């Protein structure tokens, strides 16, 4: 379904605006990759995206990121925006992504605006086979219901939910599981959540890792009703998967671009290493992985965000995330020992690719989800 907010004629100029922002403001802010992007600088950049219309916190939809997920052009815009931003700073792109999804939920369910985020990672995975059956509306056996409850139960101090975001978010949306009603989406103000901040263990530098535990039992009367919650869960998981794949594609693309530039100036044996066959193979493998991912994203984001799309996004992530991690690894190899140094930026993009691969279901877990879907057809 097409909306009136974005046309084919608008798409190119809007993406050019994003590219200019990324190539200037974001590139300047991340010019020293060994230094995580300061939170105040990230907030200023987010405000700039708000003024540009890329992030829309208003009560009515427009042409911003994830404003109208039913419009294929807006899905293309969101995916390309995240890919472009992630080529410079995947952590910043991730904040833009989860904030844009939260703005969409605020509008859809008429909740207050603010710097909200979305938490779409379960406590211990995403539920494997049981998740597919629940989203398909099938009756669950007791052990499957228990598995979903273990992953998506309300977070408490001993069993928290993990969130990657800037530390000053005001509210968080998350899906919770009830055996009698299934998934229900609730929005929690920060005051209702015990939050502990941790240093990031691997990638997405510039963000903080939060563990979230509710201070009291959820107000289920404030939840989105069960039927709408199941639709929202399917849609948000599909969009989240597209976003993760787009950001990994951008990170790998950025790493390959850095390695390509380096290969054209670094000499060995009297010639630039770009002329060496082994280096050419490493760069070509990386470029091929990015090319495959870009083509897959273009096909996927033009489809309606329903359950079949979600399964195909899982399939794409299973196949493409390892390839994109390989692309970033090959880029780092081109730089030799220099590739391991934090001040050149390639190792950061490799860590980010690794981190994005594991969010919202690892390739191994997503494979099990796809297998359950195949059995159910």
C-alpha cells in the first residue's frame, strides 16, 4: 500500500540528503574511530536528523524513518538510510533505528512522544520453534509456552532484558508474553524500570548496554490488545531484521571501502598492494558479499511486512550475516597488522558486524525458526 508521504520523485533527493549528512556531519563526528561517539554529540546529530525529517517524533506520520511501514517506498528509504549511516557509525545507526521504530509505535497506539526506543531481544534468545507457532496463531504445547515465557516474560531483576541505546532514553516499548493472550506490547516510562548501565562488551561503540527490570508488575490493562499485538510483533520483527541486515551491509561496505583506499596507496615490492592478486581476491570477496546483501534488501523491503516476509528476512540473515562478517574480516586482513589497530576504524566495523549478527536471533537460532516454518507448511 502506497502512502501520500513519499513518492518516487522524493526518494532520490531524500537519500542524497542523508548521504550528505553521513559524509559530512557523521564522518566528522567519527573521524577518530578509537574514540566512541560522545553521547551529547550523538544527541545533536539525532536532532539534526529530526530537523531534516529523517526522524519524525510528531503525532502524525510524514516521510521519516519507519513512519509508514505499509509503504514499500518508505521501507526502501529506511533501509537505505540505515545502510548509509552504518557505513560510518553502526552504533549511531542502531540508535536511529530503534528510535524510529518507537516513534512509529507511539503514533500507531496514540501514546506520548519522547525519546523512546524499542527492545526486540528476548531474555534468552527469541523462542526458536515456539516463536514461529505463536506468530502463526497455532496452539502451543505446554513446553513451548514455557519456552516463550522464558524468553519474553516481563523482565525482573534476576532475569532482565538487554537493550543497546543511548543512556538518556525516556521510554521503552517491548513485547511481553502471556500464555493466555500471547504477545502484548507495552510502553514503559523510564521511572518504571530499574536500569543498570554496562560497558559494551564487543560492538556498537557509542551506545550503552542496559539491563532492564520492571519495578512492579505490568499494567496489562494498558497493553495493546492481543490481535493488534501479534500483528505488531510480526511487523516489528520483520522491520527490525531488515534494519539489522541493512546496518551490517553498511558496516561491511564501509570496511571494504577503507581497505580499498588503503590498498591503492600502500606499496610492497615496489607496487601498490591493490595490484597483488591475493589482495584483489580479498577485496572482491568483500564487495561481492555487500552486493548480494544490497540486492536481497531491495527485494525484501518492497514486500509487505507479514509473517512470510519475516521468515524470508530470517533466511536472508542466516545466509548474509556470516558473509558480511567475512567481508569486514577480509578488509581488515588487507591492512595487515594495522587492521587490528583501533585508530583506523576497520576493526570497529568488524566488531559491529559481529554484534549485529547476534541481535534478535543468531544465525543458528534463526535457522531453527525457519525449519519450524517449513514443517508447518
